C-alpha cells in the first residue's frame, strides 16, 4: 500500500489543546476496560469531544458518525 499525499493533505485536522488531548487519551484508556452501558457512555462522551473539535455538536452528526459500543468478545 502506498501513501499518496494528495489524497490526505486537504483533510481538515483540528488543532486540539493539550487539555483536549489529555481528555481524549484518558477516555480511550477508560473505554479499553469498560463494558456495557459504561462503555457506551464513555464512547458517547468521546464522540462529543471529537465533534466539538470540529465545531459540531452531537445533534449535527448522523448516527453512523458516532463511536458505537459493541460488546467485546
């Protein structure tokens, strides 16, 4: 697989503050050990933070855009 810069150079990547980065990292770490409703709650919060970095709210997103919890086997 080859990386072609022309296909990714225009993807908007928001500048996140150090505090936002820390929040995202901590939420992801919590998600790795969570199950059930707690996992869904954490992933919803993660989606909310990431949407906020793009200047959006959860209501601006389609359900398919959200991180969806799936029970791990």
